[in-house]
């Protein structure tokens, strides 16, 4: 048996819940767009960095921002990839020892995952 005001009660909007959901979805969208922006722009600068180290420095700065974003998202696999992007930029500017340390550390991380799909 239905209550008399069932239809009226079912169409009420809980504005505090709507605001919270809007905030969460807006933040998720912002993070997704920011990640794509850093990735595409960083890749372009990295490519240009092969011929001009000025661009390699800019690509490195963008890789650092990607690392921060991955840490904020608490995504260790994405963070590992971003560290490798940063190592590539370091290689372009001649900081080979630092790049080697980063690559070694990320290789250890990948081995610790023990996931055949990731370590191939």
C-alpha cells in the first residue's frame, strides 16, 4: 500500500547531497583534465627537448607536476610512470646519475608488484 504523499516526497531534491556530488564530480573532472594536460604538454616538450635542453627542463617541471598529481590520487603505478618521464628529461639534460637512481628505484617498485602484466 502506498502512502498518500509518496509522489510528492519522491520528487524532493536534497540540495546538500546535490552540492556534495557536484563538488566530487567537478574535482574528478578537474583532475582528469589536468592529468591529460600535463601528459600531452610534457610529451611535446620532451620531444622538443631532444634538440634544445630548454624544453627538456620544462618537460621535467611538468613531470614533477604529474608526480604530485599521482601522489594526490594515491596511484603508485601512475606515479612510477611519471618518475620515468622525469628520468627521461634528466637524461636529456645530462643528469645521468640522478636518472639512473630514479630508474633503478622504479624497477625495484615494479618488481615488488609481482604482476606479470606490469613487469613485461
